[in-house]
C-alpha cells in the first residue's frame, strides 16, 4: 500500500467513525443518562431507607425538635403571607368568573376545594423547598466538602442518623401542619377579596366552604403533604450529602449546583407526584 | 520487636487511573510518636485515612494488633475505632457550634455520660489547650491557631489510645507550629497515646518523633528513628528532605541539623591541619514549668529568644549553631580551644544574666496564654575536639560537662 492509499484509507475510516458517532450519539447519551438515573434512584432509595431506620436511635428527639423549628416554625410567616395572597387572588379571579353566570354564591366552594385539594399542599411544599430545602442542601453540602461529615464518621457518630434522619422526620411533621395553615389562611384570603372587597355574601361564602369540603378532601391534602415532605427532604438531603461526588464540579461550586438541582428537582417531582397521588386518590 | 499496633501489608490505593499508594508496607508501634513525611500530594493523608476507616484499600491488608481490619466483625471494628481520634488538616470543626459544643460533641453523641461529667471533661481539655476565653465563640470568630487547638481538644476529649494528626501545623507561624508540636509531644507523654502524624515540617517533627516513615513515589521508602534517617541514603533524601528542610530552622533562624553537618564537614573535616574546635551544648531547663505556667507559645518564644542570644555571641566570632532537641542547642567554634571558648562563654553568661534572661522572660510573658510565675535555668557544657575525630562524641562529651550558669527565679 502506498502512502497516499494509506492516507486515503485513514481519512475514510475517520469519516466513517465520525458518522457512526453522530448516528449513535443520541442512543449513547440516552443510555448513559438512563444508567445514571437508575444508579441515583437506587442510591436514593437506600439512602432513604437507612435514614428512616436511624430515626429510632437514642438522642434523636432534640434534633427532630430543632429541625421542626427550622423547617416548620421558621417557615410559618412566609407560608401565611403566600397563602393569604393566593386566597385573595383566587377569590378575585373566581368572583369575576362566577359573576358572569350569576353563580357568585359558589365562591366559597371554588376557593376551598382549590386550596385544600391542590394549591395548599403543592404551594406549601414549593415554598418550603425554596426556604428550607435549599438551606438543607447548602448546609449538608458545606458540611460534606469541609470534611465535617467525615469528622462525624471518625468520631463514630453516624452521619445519616445525625444529619439526615431528623430532617426527614421534621419534614413529615411540618409539611401537613403548614399545609393546614396554608388552607385556613387561603380561605380567609378568599373571604377578604371576595366578600370584604367585592361584596359577595359572607354567610353564603362560609356556608359553601363548610358544605363543599369533605373529610376526604382534607385527608387527601395531608397525604399529599406527607408525600411531598418525603420527596423534598430526600432530594435536598441527598443532593447535599453527595455534593462531593458531582461529576460537573467540585468544592463550593458543587454545593451551589447541588442546591440548584435540589430546588429544581424537588419542584418538578412535587408536580409529578401531585398528579400521580391525585389519580390514585380519585 | 513487639507486634505492631498498626501494620500495612502491600496496600494499594487508586483513584481512577491514578495510583496513590503502591504496595505500601509499614509498621506503627504502640505508645510512640510516628511521623509520616513526604511532599505535598504524596498520599500521606490518604494513607492515614485508611487507618481510621475513611478509605478502604483496593489491594493489600491493614492489621490492627495483628488482626486484619477486613476480617473484623462490626463490634470489633467499633471497639477499634472507639479508641481512635482523628485531627483533620483543615480542622473540620462544626461552624454552627461554639468551641464548647464542638469539643463536647463526641461525648454527647457517643457516650451515656451525664451532663456534669461531660462538662467536667470538656472544660479540662479546654483549659489544657488554653481555650478558656473562647468557649462561647464560634470557629469563625477565633484565629487559625485557636481552631487547631479546638480540633486538638476535640480529638483528645474521648481519651483515645491512638490519635491521628493530619498536618496539625499547616498554616501556622513558626512559633505556633512548634507550640502545637510541643503540645502533641506533651500530651502524648502525659496520656500515653500512640500518635501518628502526617507532616512536612522538617526538621521540627524530628524533635518529637520516635519513628519516621518516609512516603516517596507511592511507597514507604524508609522506616526508622530520626537519627537513622540522617544516615539514610536514597533519592528521597535529596529530593524531599532537602526541599522541605530549609537551610535555617524557621523558629530559631539557626542552621538546620543537616546544614550544620554540611558546614562542619566543609569547614573542619576537610581541614587536614591539626587545629582543634570547641562544641558548646546549651539546654534550657524547666520548660515544662514554663509550659504549665504560661503555655506552649510562651515556651517557644523563650526558645526563639535563646537562639537569638546564642547566635549574637557565638555567630559573631565565626561559630555556627543548630537546634539539637526541643530545648537544646549546639554551637561549634572552629579553630578554637577550650580557653578561648570559655572567654566567649563568660561574656555570654554575663549578658545572659544581665539582660538576656529578663528579655526571654518578658517576651515569653507577652506570648503567655495566662499570667503566672516563670522559673527556668540554662545549662552549658563545653568540649574540645579534633576534626579528625567525629563530632558526635564531642557533643556527648559537652553534654556531660553541662552545668547551670543562670537561673530566673520567681522572686527575682
């Protein structure tokens, strides 16, 4: 084979190789993504199970109370504010829509059902994710990259039991309570805009609220809140705990990206879970 | 020799394609201070993280008291780890906890001691590490040196049998470096634990170490005493020790031991004339009392002042000096005899008694963690030698001739 023939062959082989890579790229990327997703799902499941098992160790109560204060009590003000304005907007929009059909008497039904069944659990979960979830990821992530978690392990303090379990339990306690607060303040917000500002009948509003809400609506809302609590706590803790293993960055940048991922992923999963849970509870 | 407390047998560790430890074998013995030296990034921290179980070897075995770690059941492993403490290079203090809470954490979480007992033990360690004024402060509110001491207090609060120190002096000034090393040596003597240090503070670590392990190109190339390391012939010595060990010791500004020997060989051993030289050995006595009364930093300041004074008198007449131990110095006066040396020493003693000892005391008190009475003395010995003979016997002879020449008393 002459040198020119060799060069021609090499160029052709290279061209075929590039074409092959181009054609297989979508499959390779999808495959890698799928494998990574399965890995993370497996790891997250084990992470959650171990953290749940370690809830029952001694000396957990004070840590759980601290976390309930941080995740729950400290989020109360922002939840009240968001729920008030959500209820008010709902009251305002619904009143103007209902008045066209002369059905402004159903304002209480619309506001109460929208809030208790959907908006209450979902918006509460998203607000806690933004306020407490991001902080959990950042805090655990910093503890990881500054070797504080390794320090716990060297002191024979179980890092999952010490850092993660109390946060999961505190989320499961806080989410339904904050959802209930959201629902109540939201209904009050609907009253403020619909009745006090737009002139709907106050008696009809509260009668409709009471008449349309069933116990199942409330319990379904709480079930959703618990599901969202597990999702938010798991995603935020997992992202922080494994911030040092991110492939896209290291150090402080990894903590920043982990926090962003935690918030985005939590919000997306909340909405997906909302659809699934609603379908199952119907 | 006894069964090693910790033994590595052909341990290999890789991170991806990079081999960090390659068939490393080593022994660490109980009750000793063992220091692992090597260049930055050589894998020293990786090596000691295997001991405490933070990392697992890819190949090879790690034995504790002759039993492989991987064959231990959970209870045995827990019992092993219960006796170990680890002081991280960057301290790994919990920044959301106060100094007191950081030190108390291992006792609160891993023991069933009552609050009063925990408080007693924590305050003991806090006072021993001179952190009394900082107990309610957060790590971000205290200096780097104090953070090191908090990490040290936390590592010692559980009364461990083995303490691993990962570069305990990194980022410290020379006085604090030596103060921390002095503190480790003192606690090791007092509590009898086995200390394993990772350091590249050469030669400072020699003064406190019983054994040195040299990590070079992924392998342990030397295990032995600091004295044996001086006679060790290997590229490690040229590449690592000479690059880490400055020509002068950082704290005292005197020659390092190696440079001292180089100067001795260059100036005296090659000289075929029969001129003699004199060796003076100085010892600061009572440093333990200074540490107890004023703290480690004050003691290191006293050592630094002492070296300045020695250099002032003996350096001016062509002498060269080095630090020989924690509180010991040696000086060579080339081409001198004992009579000339005694004249120079007389001036030194007069200066030392007149101004020097007061200076040392005043400077030490400035660095003191707490006010107190300080009492110490200096012993000096002289011996004459011939270049044809070795210097070691002359140094020993000077040490035997030592007598007290000055003393600072509390009432003076």
